C-alpha cells in the first residue's frame, strides 16, 4: 500500500495564495492607524508577494514529495 499524501499536498495552491494575500493585506491595513491610499496599495502588494511566495513554497514542497515518492 502506497504512502498517503500529506494534507498540505492536497490543498489547491491558487485558493491558498488568494487567502494568504487577503489575510496579509487586511492585517497590514488594520494594524496601521492612519493609512493613506499609498499605504493601502503597498499593503495589497505585500499581500500579493506573500501569496506568491506561499504558492512557490508549496510547489517546491510538492515537487520534493513527488521526487521522494518515486
């Protein structure tokens, strides 16, 4: 019987990246008391970077898991 895939392997990467993007952007916006439009744009960009980084790390982990499973 083959090894089961871990829980993080079965999570779709795009929705996870979108959720991380929103959470980081909202956290930055809420934690800043007097935020201007530029700050909101920067928060959304920081959230986007966090989301892309999350997708990249999960892809690397999936590739490593696939290589070890062979």
